[in-house]
C-alpha cells in the first residue's frame, strides 16, 4: 500500500508539473522584447568570449588600439587574429572594431558591440 501511494504521488506530481509547465513558461510581451542592456567599460570585457566581467581584463595592444582578454589564450588570439577584434553591430549590421565600439552587457553578462550611441539607443527602442 505504501508503494502504491508513493507511485501515485509521483505520477500525480508529474502530471501537475506537465500541465503547469507551459503555463509557467509561456512567453510574455515583456520577455519577447530585446534584453535590457547596460553600457560597460571595454576593459571589463573579454573580447574573445564577448563576456562582461566585474574585474579588469588583460590589455592587448594591437596597432595602437587596446583590446582585452580574460586569459593568456584570449590574449594570444587577440594579438594574432584580426577577425576576433571585429564585431557586427546588431542594429546596422555594420562591422565595428571592438576597441572603439560602444559595448553593452545583458543580465547574463553577454555583450553586444555598437557603432555608436545612436545605434545603441535604436536597439533599446526596437518593438
């Protein structure tokens, strides 16, 4: 009898979670909007992993511009690979140099690179 109750309880719990799952995770208009971004300092961004960190990263000087990496591997990639030093502005689609870009981070720490303030502002006002 005890095993029957335990099994019944597990099945009932599974059914309830299954029924509640879609209701709990249904997208809202708020979650469907562009994520809230905050401008961040470039020195706190690993420009290889495109991630914001609370501490300063390792500076890498290339052709008079400063890029940042989180480790020796990233430092080496920034020095050798010009493609890793470039990003695409999510609004204009234009190429942007990560050393001169306006950088903004989302709540998860992932960053986006913008050509300028106007592009950044347009990103936040997308429907």
